[in-house]
C-alpha cells in the first residue's frame, strides 16, 4: 500500500477499439433476415483506436488533441468505461467522474433548480447533499434569477455555466472533460481557469479532450496527439501544438501505400516494407537533432536473387526542394541482404515536413529495380522557430576587423 | 448487477430522481395532471363494463363483477405500461448512455417503477370500489402483496429482455404491441375463466399456464371472490400447477442474465 501514490492514475495498454458500421439500415428484423440469406452480415468494421498505450500520473493535467474523427472521444469514452475495449487494458486507479460532456442528462422541460438535483444524482449526490451545495452552485453559475425557469429557455452559455458549476462539485480523483471551454464569455472562462488551478493543487487528475490547442497550452502539463486512431505524439503542450497545426495542413502522416503511380522499376528486387522512426520511439514526428532510422525490407524475385544492389534516398521538404540525397554507393549490398537500415544520427534537418523517395538500384546499369517516389513522410518539430533549409550549426558571428 | 450495487446509496438516489423526473414530465402541460393516471383505467373500465357486463352480460354468475373486472384491468394496465416503458427506456435514454457510465438497469427499473406507482394508486381505487360493492375481506387478502410482487417481477423481467432486444431490433416495439393484444384476449380479464372451462377444460388449463392469467386469477381469489378459478383450483397436479410461478422466476433470471450480457454494448449500438 505504501507505493499507492506512486501508482499512475490511469494506465492504458495496447488499446484497440473498432466499431461495426452498418452498410445499410440495420435496425430492423427484415434486414437481419435478408442478410442471413445473403450471407452478408451487413456491416463494415472501422478501426477507431489502434494500439494506443500511455500512462497518466496522479495530479497530472493531460490534454488529448486530435482532429474530428481521430478517435479522441472514443478514447475518452473507453477511459470513462462507456465503451468496452476490443483488446487491451484500461486501468483506472481512483474514482472517476462519469461525465464526459457537460450538461448530459439535463432535461429541457425541467426548471434549472430541478435539473441541478437530477444532475447531482447522476454524480452520486443525494438531495440533502445537493441542497447544501445548491446556493454555491447557483452563485458560481451566476443564474440566481433564472433557476425557476425551464432549461429550454436558457441560452446555451447559461446551460454550460450551470452544468459546469455542478460538475466541479464531483468529488472524484479523476475528471474527464470533453470540449468544455468553448462556451462561456471571457469572465466565465477566467473562473474555469481558477477552478482548474485549485483542482490541480488538490492533486486531482484532469484529462481534457479538445481540438482547441490554446486551451491545452494554457492548462496542460502534457499532451497526447491522436491521429487516425494512433497515438502520434506524447509530448509537451507546445510541441503537441506544432504537430497538431501540421496535421491540419497535411492529411497524410506516414503513407506507405502501394500506389503504383509513384512507383516503377524492373521488379527484380522490390521494397516490401518501409518505416521511419527514431531509435527510441515509433512515429513519424522527430525533434530537431533527433536520430532518424529508415528501415527498408526487400523482396527478391528469382532474377534478383544473386544481384548486387544500391539503395538511394532523396529527402524533399514541404516546398518540394531536394534537401539531401544519400546513396549507398560506397557500400554495395549483395545477395544475402534483405533488411537495410539508413541511420541518420542527430538529424540536421530543419523543422518542417519532409517526404522521402526510396530507390533500389542496379549498380551495373544504374536502372532502378524499384523506384518508390515520395514513399515516406515525416515531420521535424522544434520549440525554436527555424528559417531556411539548412541549420548553420557552425556559423559564428564576429567582427571582422 | 450485484445485489449490493442495486441497493447502493448512489444507485438509489439516481433511481429516485429518475422516477420523480418521469412523474413530473409525464403529465406536464395537461390540466388534470396526475389525475390522468387514475382516470385512464377508470375510463377503460367504464367502456369494458358497459360492453361486456351490460350488453353481453359476461359477468353473469360472478360475485362483484365490477370489482373483479376493474382489478383485472388495473393489473393488465400495469403490465402493458411496465413492459412498454421498460422496453423504450434504453433507446430513449440513448443520449445519456452514450455520455455517462452508470448502471443501465437503473433506467429500465425506473420505467417499471413509474408504472408500479400508477398501479398502486389504481389499487387504491379498487379498494374504494370494494367498499362500495360491499366485498367481504378474507384472510386470503394477506396474500395480495405476494401477487403484486410476482406481477412486478414478471413486468420487470420482460422489460429487461425487450429493452435489450429493442437496442438491436426496432421492430420489437411493433411486435410487442401485437403480442400484448393477443395476450390480452388470451388472459381471462374481461371474461370469466369458468366460461372457458365450460367449452374446454383442457383449454382453460393451458390458458392458466400464462403467468398473467395465474396472477390475475390469484389476486381476484385473494381479495374479490373465492369463487373464481385459480391455477391450483383447476389443476390438481402440484408440479404442473407450479409452472406459471416457476416461469416468472426463470424469466427474471434469464432476462437479467441477457440484459447484463448485452449492456456493455448499449453505448455503441443505441
């Protein structure tokens, strides 16, 4: 029991979640009968979360960002226990607010007062508990004059204020919040901020899911970036902000598609698998000066079995400029080589977006076995702004007299 | 669905609030308000009484036929309300289920409890009619709570089953409406079981295997008249006579298991 405080608040390990999406309307018996005869189960499976792992320390304020449909809300619902994972583990140490959205369970036909008690019950408070807190809640929401009006006559801002005032009463160790701060005027947002700060002081763990980066930078200690159901980055809010900004510009992050339009060659030796990562972690986001590994796995046809080959790479930046073109000509590969790695220690590539062309070349003819144009893409990020294509590391300013 | 959880303070508080909300909302905006939960079965009673007792004279030979009929209608009304509201509970609270993790059975139970409260109010009306009709109470009246509980458990079991099915198949609501109609006529509510016995005793015995028929007849026996036929009066083999009671127990066990198994996926399917 001694190391209970050392325990993380939430452990997520190898989490997978997919949904069955009906291809046709699937909420009728007729469809079931029809589908039985068709031997078609009438749905497609969509992977929403794919192998996500992370820990959240006690007392941490964690932001989860991602674009719409990236899987961040699904992740939150898995944390809240609303969904059941397909595979993997969600372990929560401590009590957790069941809310993931403000104002859930509000009934527009009830008055503000009645809704306070109903919402309180969802948080686990009895009538007496709520009666005790009632004045504080109303005070905080600044809605004294409106409590006996039906909720349907409230503005959306008023509703959120009331919901927030109730939700912060929850006595749980871990709070999950999905898109809260979007509503409310500047004054109320300031109030929220001070509430969050005091919650942090109390040592409570808060998880904020949003697509508004400014809130993450304002409040969070750490941020996760989710993209296409994968954990793309687990980093500082500042770096997450950069990554997230890029995500919104660039659709594809790691694209290892088998698109024949950007691929040609004799086919004696072909690229089977490609990946880019740093030796420490997966993912295609790198810090400036981080090590970069590009792994290439090859497949050889009968004609290519005994042939020597070279591998060439070309790095393009976001403007399409070739910034580097390393080539293995000084080290020829032979018939026993199937897995090649290009290791770039302390990469000098400036912050920005890059694409990589990979080519396997016949050294005899200089013709490609497999030429894969813009096969990989990755990002380099940095806390410092960067100018130009080259980082002039050794440049020194001095007076020349 | 551990028993300790069902009665935990947190869940009791939530259940209470949901039931209160349901009551507040149900008759909101109507002039007569709560009176409607009394008026509806009384009106239905008036219609059925005129048609079946006055015009068709079905109540001939039954002591206190008006009370007898009213009790049957009130119990049947509870059964329809509990099962229909319970069935819709999960789907109509989809917004809540998608956003909050809480024990799902609470909303099904809250739907049936609202119906139960209506039922208890209506039972009070039945007692008033009993006094007006000069019904003599026997010691058997003490058994009434047992049948009320059995009726509630039956309603709850079917509500659990239907609510879980309704998430997947929206046809269930229409199918259930039709089944309710059929069961209404297959249950001796407006006609006396003695009429069926005259035609075919075997048929009467089969009808009594239906727990609803058993409960209504038992309840009538306990508080209205000892002349009515109960399942034990009709069937002398104890084991066969126990079938409707056993069915209720099996049903609640199976329905709870089925509901529990499926509730994990309500949030994504609803």
